C-alpha cells in the first residue's frame, strides 16, 4: 500500500470522526492513529531510535 493511499485513508477516518463524533472524537482518532503509527514503526524492528529519527528527518 502506498504512502499516499495510507494518508488518504487516515484523512478519511479523521473526517468521519469529526463529522459524526465531534471535535473530541477527531482528537481521539488522531491521537490513537499517531500512537498506532509509532508502535508500528517500533514493531518493524526499528525500535525507539527509528521513531525518533523519523521525527528528526522531518524537521530538517
């Protein structure tokens, strides 16, 4: 699955949460999505350093 497609699915999930559940549901879905992303990166074998490096690269 491409990164663009994954981003589109995440955006649609946030849109549905915001539309039907309100702003609180939107924040909950966003927070759990971020946590799921971090755990997924960690489970792929990168560990905490790989997750931290992903954030460091985006700032440069």
